[in-house]
């Protein structure tokens, strides 16, 4: 199989509303380990989010509100909330995901300092919500071109601070390493099939920069990762 071009026709099993609910819930819960291993949010927190949160707190502006769009089972919030707590930062974490199955898994995780809403970026924007920062993980590659444009624009409208969208970078090496490395974590989940399909759907750095346009800078925060960085305009 060639990974030279994005495969936008392939669909992930978890995007099927009729997929096995137990396997889906197990997949969402196990993202906590997988994202910890591959998604590089420790470095993104250190380089992008923490400096902003520290500056806000020094200005005495009270608890920060950070939004995770497409929060899935809440694993990225769990990780970031732990890092911020260790740094003595006062943050309210809000996860938003329109999929009720993801919302149920995230809510059940009972993450201190976090709350989850079963809603999407467009609804939050229409409500006039404004956060101190907005982020997402593994959402961009799921979206069709028109959905990507709307999602990116919503995210900029939802904050006056940094916007950070992390995702996989497509490459044959990522595909080969994931195919082998996911083996012990895959049983009972969609992790193997969906992870490989995700890589086929994902962008290379320059493709994502072109898809998002001039308001965005696309970085490589770690091997096999892309990070779209924007500045909100709320
Ligand atoms: C693969 S999951 C990522 C879950 C989680 N961020 C993680 O990394 O484990 C992508 C999620 O994005 C959500 N999503 C898609 N469009 C969205 C939008 N406009 N606003 C908020 N969430 C959205 C989907 O419902 C889906 O649960």
C-alpha cells in the first residue's frame, strides 16, 4: 500500500455509529496509554500551553479555562490536568465531544478539575463561549475538507489565546512501527485497525499547512506528529 497520498476514502470503525459499543468504550479507555506513548502532549504542554497558563496566573486572572475539542474518552485532559496540577496551575478543563458514547466514557473517568459536554465546536461558538486556550488531539484527520475548515475556524473563534491541534503525521515508518507496537494493546479494541486507518488518513506537515491556510503554523513536535498552532481571535 502506498502512503504517498492521503486516503480520504478509508473510514475508521469507531466513526460507525453502529460499531460494537464495548469495543469502542475499551478503545477510548485505552487511548490513555496509546496517547501517552505517541501523542507528545507533554512537550506541547511544556512549550506552548504552560507558558501561557503561567503568564495568566502571574497576572492574577483567576482559574484558566482550557477547552479540548473532540475530547473522546478524556485522556488528553487527564494527562494535561495532571501536569498543570504538578505545576501549581489553577485550570478548569472542559472537554467537548458530540458523540454520546465518547461523552459517557469521559464522564465516567471522573477527572479532577474537568467537566465534559456532549456538544461540538459550532454549538459552543454559537453559544458565545470563550476559553483561555483550545486544543484537540487526533480530530483533524477524521474531518472532510469542509468540516476541517469549519472546525479550525470555530477553534480560533473560541479563544483569545493559543490554539493547538495535535495529530499523527503520515509516513511509512509510522505505519510500520504502529503495526508492530500496537500488538500488545490491541486485543478487545479497534486500536489496530483504526490506528492504521488513521495513519492512512493523516496529513504530512506541508499538506496540513496547505489545508489550514495562512492563519496557522504547522510544527513537528515529535517524530510522527504534526501540531497546528494558531492564535485565537475571540
Ligand atoms: C478519534 S476521536 C479523538 C479522541 C481524543 N481526542 C483522543 O485523542 O483520544 C475524534 C473525536 O472528534 C469528535 N469531533 C468531530 N468533530 C467535532 C467537532 N466539530 N467538535 C467537537 N468534537 C468533534 C468526534 O466525535 C470524535 O469523538
